[in-house]
């Protein structure tokens, strides 16, 4: 089965070699089987690699562009026939599945490969680092609270500096929630940082 490799790498048809390499690296970070534990990750990564190989080779890319132009022309002709004859057009070659071996529906195939990682996935991947992340957040929160309270009580700085305790309490609370396995803001930040 063949795909529109430009849609797979999410680049325009006039993309240069640097754009292709950059798009491939971004896709590979998401769908590589070492990173993505989806059951179809191997298959999707193979297709993404094939797209990269075809678009980097000038001759293969030229042939691929010819196929895409042919399919686009077939779509336009089929649409014209539908408009002229209505939906009962028997000469519609594009809707004939035996003539159409070019699959444009990459999204329906790849949706199984793009799996959002949960906190459990990160915990299973490295429980020590996961808990260390939240424990360090709690420690920083405790330090903020203690320093702001101590400095204010001993008149090192004015009383409004007590408000610095609020971010410290938030860090302690979020770290505790993260270590206990509940959803936390820090867990969401951790997920965003790891992407």
C-alpha cells in the first residue's frame, strides 16, 4: 500500500531536503518503537522511514510526485463527473477501488500509533526518576516556605514577603499528589517536557 509521503511527514510538496530531514526527525521522535509502546508503532515507523527515503532520493521523489499528480487529476475528473452526472456516475474511475491503490487516509491508520503517554507509563518506564522529580519539587517547596517564614519572623524582610509561601505550599502539595499517583500540575508539566 502506498501513501502520500508529504502528508505523512506533514510538509508541503515543494519542501527542500532540510525540511524533509527536520520533519522526519520530529516524526521519528514520536513514532519510534523505542519511544512509543503502541502495537502498530513498528509498522508506522517503517512507513515514516519509507517516506523519508523516497523524498530524499530525487528519482524516487519524482516518480512519487507523478503518482500524486495522476491521483489528483483523477480526483478532479471524478468530481467533475459527479457534478455532471450526479451520484450515479458509472464511469467514475476514482471511486473504483480496483483502480485506486493509493491510500490518502494516513490519519486513520496512524491514529493507533500516536498514543498519549500517561503518568503510569512514565512511572513504569522509570519509577525512581518519576518519584525523584516530585520529591525534588516538594523539597524546593519546603525550602521556599521555611526561608520566607524565617526571614519574615526575624525581620530580615517586610511582612508581604510571607506571600512567597504560597508557591512553596503549591509545590509541596503538587509533589505529594504526584508521589501518591494522583493527577497533578507537575505531572502535566513533566509530560509536556518529555515530548
